């Protein structure tokens, strides 16, 4: 059975008449990377602050590693490493000096802290020549890596990253997310990643939750969400032909008999086949064996952006009909 590391139950936070987070229930298991997704102002950061004991909920509870965040926030901070969206350092100090200072604050003996700091900077991919540079000279991407090193030096069980890729160039984002994935898998870290960049989150998260106006609307892994929202049609394949075709009913029926195929639509120079799993090779093989002159195959798999958009389309329709 999966071990619950983060357990949020009925978590609610109001500021006057404004509800920032409403009756949030969420469980995250050990070793998972969970993506908390939503637009700016959705309540993601407020949720994180309550989870870490940095602000008190109006109702509900937050437990991290079995610790009640509200009643024992200091104990929670010992097991959680938190990287905010804007990491701050002492610009007059070098990266190594910053990290050693944080290490000592977290109880690492002075005799060991330099060795620990250098090791963790190497772990996050900061080059040796950069460790003695003042952080004022660091790029945004380097500061994010140093921020991750600052999180990891305390050897946390849970890592919370709030919009960690803001302001980083595309290649830097890819490297940073690959680093998060590797660290989670190698060290068994549980990661909560808050972001509004759907494509980036899709690359690394085991499960995601869509969070809007203080409410968790839906959560799960991308495959199950896709199957649920698209009626089992989680992929589509468009096969185009040299000449217009008239697909005989027997061939259409045979395609429908292929495993997981849900629908076949015939157009002038193409057919669309949709289903719950990607069986593109089987579809192409069938058509080639039947002698159809294929000129192109285009596969569409529903991703997080499709799920996000579809879910909001459904909710808009429901609100209109109420």
C-alpha cells in the first residue's frame, strides 16, 4: 500500500469574504511528483503555505509525514524543503557562502558544511567555477539550481516547488525538470510542483490536479483523466491517402474490431481512427495489407492542455445550463 506523505483534508482559507482555498482534499504518496495546476490567483501558493504551517487554515487539516502542519509547523519545516517562485540570496556573498550559511542554520556542523555544500551543488549541476561567484552575477537558471541545492542540503523528505521554471529559457527548463525527475526517482523524494505551465508539468508529473478559484476541480494521472474526459478516445490517428477512397463497410467493420478502437470516420482523402490506446502500427499494417496507398500518418494523443481545455469547456456548459 502506498504511504501517504501529504494529506490535506477539508483545507479552507478565507480572507474576509474572499475564499482563497475551499474544502481541499488531497493525498500525495511517497515518491510521487504531483503537479498542482491552475492560473495565477487560483490558490496554489495559499495551499502550500497552509501545508507548511506558514499560515493557519480557517478549517480543515494539513498533515505532512504524519505531522500536523498547524500544530507543529517547526517539525514540518524540518522534513520539507520549499523553493518559492522568487528565490532570494545574499548578493554580496558567493554561492558557496550562501549555501554554507543555510546549511549551518539547518544544523550541519561547521566542520562538515563546506563539504556538504559542494556535494549538493555538484548534484544540481552547478559548475565548479561558479561556486565562488557572487550570486548577484548568477542568471535566473543558475539561481534556480542554487535554490534547489538550498532545499536539498537539509535532506528533506518532501520538496515543494512553487512556479520553479519562471523566467528560465526553454533549454534550462528541460534540464531543470529532468533534474527534478532524476532526484525524485533516485532519492525517493516526494515532490509537489505548483505551476501554470501545463506542457512542462506533463513532462515529469505522475499525477496532476487542476486548481481554480480555490477548488480542486479534478485530479489523477494524465491517461485516466484523458480517458474520462474524452469517452475513452485518448488518441486519434489520421491516415491520408494519395487518392480519394471509399472504404468498404467490411474494412470499416474490421478496423472497429481492432483492440481499443472506438470510432472510424471516412473523409475524402483520409480516415480518422480514435480509441483508448495507441495502436497506430496495427492500423497502418491493416491498411497496407489491404492495398490502400498511404501518403501520411498523423497521430494525436490528448495531453494536459487538451484535458485542461476540455474540462473548462464542460464546466462552462454546466454553469450556463444551471
